[in-house]
């Protein structure tokens, strides 16, 4: 097993207090696993992704541990994280379209980054070209400036660049959100291809798009307001969701395969604020099945092999 | 690329024509008889000389001719390098007087602009790194940019010149010396140059430092910087990129600020009675020497246009984006 996250808590420090964006998240990732990470906007998906590679200045590691390939990941220690970044853990950020320095030719920027990370660019030159071709880009893009590329092309450049050192874990944050449907598909397929070829060992694929994640992910984890609601094999999450939130999330979908937006409108109410989150099950206010016991936080329990759910109705009794 | 430059040049040419036209209009459309008022203000005592001058100026002003002829002959004179003859220094041609003053002004302006820009940018980038520096440089910078050129110049003239007596406070060189290529004269030039230069340098410095500091902080928050840091890029690389990116708006800022800086230089010269164009403007105003005034304004306008053009070219050379857009594709 390659990644273990145990009771991770990461908060944002703000003037009004701590935002409990990740509040006790536990999950594991097998070698070769692509885990889709879904949940409403603001539930902490990006925060979880960032926590695994680099906390920004407002983020604070409050508790819990992360282990990658048997070694502890010192996520709170910025300097100790440096050797792991890029080499072991890498990221395709949510803002991939603007992730390239606008005034450097792409090839030169990549060379400079590689050299700064102790890798000789010449050693990677052939591999870089091969992978660019794999995602459908001419090696010629290396001689261009980012402004000369379309959004989808930049996205693919970042994909190749982020995975060039064959990291053990890749966090792909909303890599498809800004793309049209057919490009979405091809980007998602390229990521699967990267995994199949061993460019990345395992992957967290963050998205709003449950239907897309169903097609490429092995497992799906559903988050709700900083907690894990449910995690399990993609098939069983989609066909027999246990957690009431997952059920509502899926029934709110027009139908699997469609990609129109606003699919979460179907769940009445809004997620709780994370500045001062409610105790107990965070879904309680919106859950049609809520009962007395839900005032206590339900534990994440394995209800079937590899299928975890945090709900008093589905596992806790 | 050439199309772009061509378009720019056209705009500059147009600006030049407009400036010349306005310049031509000012004395002609001012109330009163320009020649009379000019000569009466000019301290001409010899009646015979006055007669000759009146005849000369009436002729060059060509006040009897139709306006368009006056206008055309003005342009014709301009192309011959003939800007008329000064009243104040009659019968010396305006061009000669100006050319004598220009080196002084340039010697102040060019080093002050270039050095304050370079030093200010590095200072600002440096300040963005450390809280302590940031907390001291930033307020100091704001005070400096808010300082009028004239005021700082006066302050320096008073403190370093009059009170401390370290530097002379007037003139371009000691009047006891005759200009020549000897060390004594050169050192006198330098000593007289220093205070006006310093006051201009210091005022401009604050603005560049603040601009750079703000730009760098902004750049360091930009997505490309965040991405590089996530991939473990060392601070050095991220800062280098941020500095390069932050320079571009600073170059544009230089073009925008040029007018202010030049005005500042003219005022500074007046404070230090430095024999450049600024002092000449004051003198010619006092003496109603319209020809000299016109000539100076033309020189200043041409200078600003040339400087702007140079900045344009530099910007294009430095920012790949404009370059790419101009060549229309990969290069
Ligand atoms: N810099 C910040 N300071 C304070 N709070 C923040 C900050 N960034 C995010 N948050 C809060 O943390 C929570 C989780 O944010 P996060 O970006 O992880 O959401 P997300 O699941 O990725 O949402 P989306 O799907 O919209 O990208 C949100 O409630 C958000 O308001
Ligand atoms: S624990 Fe209770 S409130 Fe939470 S999802 Fe289950 S039933 Fe609903
Ligand atoms: Mg997000």
C-alpha cells in the first residue's frame, strides 16, 4: 500500500478563527490506485491535495499523519518536504492553465526547474519529448511561450511536466474542469495511461464530475465539509452508495455520462460553515435520515471489503 | 515587428507635429504684441539695437503674412535648425544657447533616471524578502515619492550645501575657473553636479523601490510561483522569475514617469541654479524670450519622444509576449 492518511487535520488560519477545512480525514491508497475525490465545492478537496505536497502560508497542520511507501511524510515541515516534492509527490494544480511562467520558453523553464531539482535536463530530454507526443503535443511546444498555447495544450504540458520524475503520488486537482467535453475525456484517459505506464504510482483525482470519475477511477472518496463520508470501489459507490450524502449526490445527477453543470442543486440546504463546524455528523442538518445518535460524529467503518462509510445508519449500529 | 515599429513611429511623428504646432501658437495667440512685450521686457537699452531687433523680430514673426505662411515658414526654419535668435542673448541663435545647456541637463537626468531605476528595483525586490527591511523601506519610500523634487532639492542645498558646506549650491562649475579639460575644472563640475543629481536620484528611488516591492509580492503569489514551489523549486529560482516578471511593468512605469522626472529635473536645476535647460526656462520666462522658450520646449519634447521610443524598443526586446504577438506565432 502506498499512501496512508490517518486522521489528518489541516486548518486555515484566518482573522476570524480557524477554518476546519480538513478535520480528521483517514484513507489509504494502493499502488496503482486512481482515487476519485468528489464532493461539493468547499468541502476540502483542494485543501487535502495541497496538504499532501505543500501547505500554503495560511494552512496549519493540526494533527494526524501521512505515510507514503512506508515512510512518514513531514507535511508540517516545509524544508523537510522539499526532497519529496516533485520526486515523490507531485501536483497538477487546479490552475494549470496559468501555472507556467509567462516570460520563459516552456522548454527553458522545464530545464531550469529540473536543474534546480538536481536532475540533468539532458537525461530527461528524450523522455520529455516522448511523453509530450503521448499526450498529443509536438516537441515544438518546448520552444514556445505559454501565451502561444491553447488552454488545453498548457494543461497537457503541465501534466507531462508534473509527472516527469515519475512520482509515487500524483494529485490532479480539477484538471478537466476548464476543458470541453472531448478534451476532458482525452486528458482523463492520458492520466490513466500515465498510471498504466508507471509514470505515476497512484493518483488522487479531484473533480466535481462524478460521471467522469466513474470512468477513470478505481475508487471514489466522497468528502463532506472536511470529513470523509464514504470511500469504496467506484462501481459499488455508484451502484450501491451507502452514505445518505452519496446517495443524494448521485440521485441529483441527471444521469451518468451527462456533463451539464449545476448537478448538485438537487440537495436542499447548504454545507455547514467550516469556521465553527457543528459537532456530530456534519451532514445532519440536510440528512433525511438523521436521528438522535447523529449528534455524535459517526466513525468511518468498513462495511464491505474496501468500502468505508461514516454514517450511523450504514455501519455504526 | 517592423509594422509595430512603424506604427509607433507614426504616433511619435504625429505627437511631434502637434507639439510643434502648439509651440508655434503660444506666442502668437497670446494677448498683446509679442515683439513689443518681448523687447520691452528684455533689457535692451541701446535704442539703435532696439530698432534693429524690432525689425528682425517683426520679420521672423512675419506678423503681416497670413497665418498659414507664418506656420509654414516656422517649419521651414525648424528643418534648417533655425529656431530664431534669442532676445536675452541677442544676437546669439537660440540653438546655440540650448546646445550649451543640454549637456548639463542630460548629465543630471540620464544618470538620475537610470541609476534610481536600477537601484530602486533591486532595493524593492530585496525589501520584499524581509519583514524588517520591508517595514523600514516602505514608509521611507512613501515619504520620498511624496516629496516634491523642489522641496528635497532645497533641503539638500540647505543641509549639505549651506549648513555643512560640503557642496556648492549654485552653478555648474566654479566661476573662478575657465572651462577646460583639466582636472581642476572637471572636479569642480563633479562637485557642482553632485547635489542636484542626488536630490533627483533620491526622490525617484522611493517610487521604484515601492513599485518593485509591490510587484514582486504580487508575482510571488502568482500561480506559476505557487506551482514552482509545490514542485520544490528553490526560492532562488522563484525569485528570479518573479523579478523578471515584475520588471516589465516597471519599464512601462518608466515611460509613464518620464514627464514627471523631467519636470523635476528642470525644477531641481532652478533650485541649484544649474546651467541646464531648467534654469534657461526660468531666465527666458523672466525676459519674455519667446524664441528661446519655444526652442527649449521643442528640445524637451523631442527628448521625451526619443526616450519613450527607446523604452518601447527595450520593452519589446524584453517581454516575449509582445515579441510573439508581433511576429505572429513562434519565433
Ligand atoms: N486561504 C484560505 N483561507 C481560509 N479559508 C480557506 C482558504 N482556502 C480555502 N478555505 C476554506 O476551506 C474550505 C475548503 O476549501 P477547498 O479549496 O479545499 O475546497 P474544494 O473542495 O477544493 O472546493 P472546490 O471544489 O470549489 O475547488 C472552504 O470552506 C474554503 O472556504
Ligand atoms: S450519521 Fe446520521 S446525519 Fe449523518 S449521514 Fe448518517 S444518518 Fe445522516
Ligand atoms: Mg478545489
